[in-house]
């Protein structure tokens, strides 16, 4: 049984040495080869002086080398920090400085861009370059090392790894409300807890070909890589360029004979709208997992009708907890269904809602969702103040021991999400606490307005935001992508049939597309 993330590869490499572990475009690497390359990288890092807990940056697009880098870093006892390759370089530079990355794995082109805002690349001391010769780069770092040097490094036993399951495995940076990214630190035990649960829950096996649609800095990639490799399956990396061409993506899924798909709903919506799904053979696709945002019922219905043999699962959880609840979609939802449940607690986690009176919410009562269990983050890197705001001591009338007598964790995580529990135990996601606004004295949930607009037959996508207004404090703006020609007045009239007057958007804007973040979610800051 593995106790650390990197043990997953070492165990599978012994069991399936010649099986393809990762495929990217026309290249593939076996489990044995991936184990060897990651060992070579780990030894090189140790020779550079990398110690337990050091942060190593991965500033790469998805690739076989990026996967090898993840395991090499972990085997060296260090922490991997995936950096968004499409983010503004100033944001990347701020992350490098925030967690004091001294070793960076990247490409010559990306390093050249980074040097424009980090002239001396400080605090980086070593750069491992993939794909290009190192002589193309000049700088003040101690050394540039080519990936070929890694591949030619002699093989020798790895030193004893002193890392334990409570030590940090990776740091994922998410947007902060202040505009400054915050690093979510996840330890080995928390990550493996999710991997072990998901492997068993979705019956991931040796024969599975699992998509890697998510970028590495998005927590969905933890399932794609670690859960798949634990099972001896094959990770099929989805090239970034395919994600913006639904027809090509649909063809890719069929041709690659993908058996398990995992992505944000937005990617699936684009496949429904523009992927010509009936034109392809998806008979190998046995499970479709989605997470990260609300999946509008009307598109889920269409997808389930097109790919009827697959099982569907709605996974919920912020980066700070990975997945903490899930809901198996056992049948096509009714057209009248307002939203899909996020389900019940999973992966040895416990969830409960807390009302405005700081009491455990009763069934049917709205409250903020709290999580406790083995999947919780350690905290935000270098931000004890932010950590203490969301990781709070158990202060509710709940038992501190489980039914087996095991002492429970004393800290719970405040998600900031508003939920309501149904009589059957499933939770319904109602929206972010910070997406509940007041306008003209009324409390308004922007998510409810989005759900209503999605029910319009000509609405393809919609996002609703609040914008400052001198007279009313905040007014509501709806940005809509339509299937066909659609008038703003038609949308306002449609809303008036289902929403009170104070919830009808004051501003309606029709666009060709909604702006998206690098993880595929709607970028509301650009609305």
C-alpha cells in the first residue's frame, strides 16, 4: 500500500513495466521508462542540493516530460508547483517569488519571456530546459541544464526519502479575492486519500484510457494522472489546441478510445453544441465525470441522450478539499429539474451546512457548506491570515469522535458555498456566498438568474454578474451567448415570467462567446 504520491508509479512500474503509461500525440512512454526518467530527474535534483520540502516549479504545457517531472520532483522529496503556461508572465513571476522556487523546469521560450519581468530570474538558481539547447539562453542563474542531461544521467539507487504523508506534495495557486494568487498546499495523505477513493469508486482499471483534459495547475489533473497510474491504466493527454475545436475534440475522444472522461462542464457543453456527437463512435466511453462548475440540465440531458451507455458523475469540491461530495446521475434528469445535486460526502470526508445563526442547518435550510476529513489542505502557502479565515476549529455541536472511536480532525474548512440538504441526504449547490448580493434591499442569488436564463431555448451560455451602481449599490448584468438571433427585450420578457422584478437583469449583453480561464471556467472578471 502506498503512503506517498510517488509510490503509485513505483508500484505500477513493477506490475506493468511495458504497459503504456502516458500518451501524448504520437509519443508514448511505458511505466518502466517513466519510472526510470523520474528517478534520473530525482537524482539530478538531489545532486543540485534539493532538500525535503523545497518547491520546484513546472512551467510547461502538458506533455510526457511534465508528467515525468511531477514524479521526479516527488521522488526527490520536494514539492511540485505547476505554473499556468498561459498566464501572464507577471503572475507566474509573483508565484515563483511567493513560494521561493529555486529550480524551474521549463522551455527556452518561456524562460525568455519570464526574464522580461524577472531579469535575474531570482530566486531561481537552476533551470532545466526541455526541448531546446541551453546555449540559446543567457542569465545569472547558476546553471542551465538540458533535459538530455537528465536522460543521460547514470542510474543509481535513490537516497532514503524522509517525506511523510503529512508533508506537502504539491501547491496549486488559485485566484484570490484581493487579486493576488494564493497557494493551496496539499499533503501526500490528503492527495492519496482522494486517489484511493476515486480509484475504487469509479473502478479504474488496467484497461482504462483516461483523458487528461485539465491543465496541471488545475486539481482535476490529480485524478487524471495519479488515479490512472495507480490502476495501471493509460493517461491520454488532450492537446490544449483541441479544447477550442469541439469537432476535433469529439474525433479525438473516439479515435483514442477513451474510456473515462473528466473535465469541467463547459468542455462538455461545447461538445454538445458543436461536436456533432451523433457522428462518432463513443462506445468505449464508460464514465463521464465533471466538476468545477454547474452543468445546466438541458445540456446534460442532450449529452446523456447522445452517449447513453456511459455512467455520469457530478463531482464537487474546491481545490482546498479536492473532491468532498459526489452525485451519480443514475438517469436523465427531468426537463423541469432546476439543478443537479452535488450529492453526499465521500472519500472519508464529512460535510454539513451551517446557517446564519452559526448552527448546523436542518434539512431544507440554506447554509454554508463546511468540510472536515482527510482531504483538507494544510493551508495557504505563507498566508496564515487567510488560512485561519477558512480552516476553523470545530465549534459546532458535533461529536469529536467517529462511531468507531477514532478521534476526528479538529479543523473544518469553510467552502463559502451555499447549499441546502434534501430529505434524501443529497446537497444542492445554491451558489457562492459571495455571489449573493443585495440590490434595492433585496437579497439576490446570481446563480438563480443564470439557471432561469439557461432555460430559454435560444440561450447557449450565460453568466450573470453584479456591477457597482451609485443609485442602487449594485445592479445585475447578464452576458449571453445565443444559438440564433436573440433580442435583449426577449430575454428580459422571458425573465419576467419566472423572476421577481428586482431580479431581472438591468443590463443584458449578447456576445459571440464568454471569456474563459485557463481551466475552462467562465472568467467573470472579464465580464
